[in-house]
């Protein structure tokens, strides 16, 4: 019985460490979309407490203008401009971004993507994961970037 009590206490401590309640408390979820955004199946950003979750951004031009020209560099630049617009709309800045996930259609584009990425995060860059994927949702898309930011109150 003593052994079982230890296991229960250990599980309770671990569960408390990973519970979302201390992080988000009773904060309400705020969905953020551009005023002219078409209704869709995702939101541009969702803010919960001090955290801004940004949807993945492709290298597509605003207003349905198609993919940015210039290969991986052009699409990376446009994807990061799209991220910048989203985080600004949610009340943050590029400096508030804490974590990015980069999805490349071809991992051979890593160095070229990294060069453009450095332009947007020249100092104290966010944590980042970069992975190669089999494909992205828009034909011809070379990159998708999603980020999480710490919002200012």
C-alpha cells in the first residue's frame, strides 16, 4: 500500500507540472483575424493569456495574389512578412516571438531559408524547429512557418 501511495503522489506531482491551468489560468481564448478575412477553417492567430499562437504562414502574397516570386528566398521573406502581419494584428512584435516551426518542401533549401530568416531575427532569435516535409497544402509552396509569441499586457 505504501508503494501505491508513492505512485499516486508522484503521478499527481507530474500531472501538476504539465497541467495547462497554471499557464493559462482562467484566461479566455481570443480569436484574431484580419477585418477583411474570409471565414475559413482556421484563425490567423489565437491569444490565450500572454501567449499568441500564430497559424502557419505560406509564402503567399496578401489578397490571394499567389505565391511570392524568387524561389525559397522570396517565399521565405513573404511567409515571414505574413507572420509579422499576424503577430502585429494580435498585439505583438517579431521580437515577442519565442518559437517557430519551419516546414520545408525540400531540405536542400535550408541554407537559403536561413539567410532570409536571419534578416527577420538578427538578434536573440526564437527557438526553432526545421523539418523537411513531403508536401505543403498549396501546390508549388516551398515553405510554411508557424510561430508562438509571448504577448505584452
